[in-house]
């Protein structure tokens, strides 16, 4: 009887606590404005978009709808019976079309101008190691006449940040590292917790208490901020025109630190950046090799998209090199792609004609006009 009584006491005490937790969970889920579009435990690609989800990317400069199709791409659902040429784009948030509508993004826009159907495999983050994993997933789905890879200035340093989640042997990517034990089976339990409203809200509160703001990446449709948007002139007034890097080793986490070198040869004399350059070179070589093997008849194009700071008066770095005239990353791209029959598109001159009009002044991504400039150049390549 005593044991039974104790059991009943535990049950009567536990039930209200469980109910309170469930009610709290439900309330937090109702007030939560964030839409989780990205899965962080993909066993093949490390992270990827969830299929068939929709959200809104929002700031005081833009509000854009982000719809992910059944393949996990921010892309139209292509008709496999369509006989038009096909292209697939790999890239980071620029290729994803951050801040603009899908039909304004340069992958989709360039395809429309050239009469080419486009699968857009762009997703924020990225870099050559990651594009290898994306290629293994998506290049088997269809036959493509064009493969376009967009490279941005932060890709060299970002390779370091990607190394902990991939297996590399003899300077070659083997696979994504398997998710930890808590992700088994299929990441269901841990993913449920990490994607839940209480976990994300508590995480944002912890960041706030530490003095850091963790912004919402995507909002639930209809739950995005309703404040009036700044037009381009208003954004320029608020944020100012393009400025050079004051300290390339610290600004933006040091991802544009290579601009303190006036040439690739000078960069390679620095042990840290030399190692990063070697890793980038190896990743580019393997990426081209694997893409060519998967789609032997496709034309490969690499698009170099520079950070807007190179267009600042006096160059990318205060008192430093001119990123338009001398650029270690572009030299590295030329070296990595030499003798591989790959078209290298340099967008520095296109975007340099009026750069303050082509980027969001506060956000730093290309705006719709910038995407249009890039799309017009790439359309000539796709035709």
C-alpha cells in the first residue's frame, strides 16, 4: 500500500508538471514567428533545405518569399518533359537570391533571358567542399547542359569552418561526417528539439543575455515584420555608401583578410592563408573533376562574385591593395581552373560600373538591380 501510495503521489505530481510543459510548449509555438527551412543534420550534405516549405526573408530593406520545392531547392519545379536546355547553379546566399524574389535571382533570371530551364542549388553558406556534396546529390537527378558555380570572397576562409563536419583524406573530400548519436534514427529526436519553438526562443534569449543578437533568418508567411521598407535612397541615407575594410583581419570575422595581400604570391608567404589557399585549390580541383564525371557533356562555368568592399573609394582596404586591379582570390581561381576547360566569369567590371546601386546598403547582398546585371552577363554564357 505504501508503494502504491508513493506511486500515486508521483503520478499526481508529474501529471500537472507535464501538462504545464505541454501548455507552455504550445504557447511558445503559437507566438513563435520563425520558419525553420534548413535541416542541420543532413547525412549526405551536412545541411540542406527541407523540402516543400515556405518562409519569408525580411529586413528593413526587403521582404522576399522563399519557397523550397520538392527537391529541396529554391527553384521552380521543372517539367522533365521540357526539351529546353537545362542548367544547375551551385552557390551561397547570393545564388540562393537572398533578399530578392525567386524570379529576380540571377540563376533564374539568367535562365529566363537565355531560354534555359534552371535548377537553383544555391543555399546560404557553402563553398567548394560543400558544393561537392551538393553535386553528388543533385547532379544525378537530370542531364544538364550547363553547370554554374558561384564563388564569393569568403569561400577561402570558410573552408576552415567546414572542415570539422567533413572527412578529408589525402586532400580529398570523402564524405560528410555522420551525425552524432543523438541524431539516430534519421536525426528525428534531436532535430525535433532543435527545430522546436522553445529551443530556438531560449537560444535567442541566451544570445541576447550575452550581448549578441541572433536574428530570425526566415519568418512564417504573414508573421514577418510589417514596418515600412526603406527604399534604396533611404537605405543609402541610413547605412551610407560602400566603405573599405578598416581591418581586414577582424572586419566580418576576417573572411576578407586576403585583401591585405597585393598578390597571390604574397598571400602564399603567410602560413595561415597559404594553408587556406591550398585547401581551396584542392576543393576546386576535386569539384571540377567530380562534376565533369557526373555530367561529361555539360559546360562548366565558375562565376566570381566579389565583396562590395572592393568598390570602395581607394580600394577594399584602407591604404591597401585595389581589389579590382589586384586580387589574390581571383588569381587563385585562375590557377585552380587552368587547363580544365572551365569558363571563368569575372563580375568585377560589371558590378563596378555603379556598385552603390547594385548592393543592399545595409545587408551587403545584391539587390534586384545587381542580380539583373549578373543575369545579363550569365545569359550570354548560357546561350
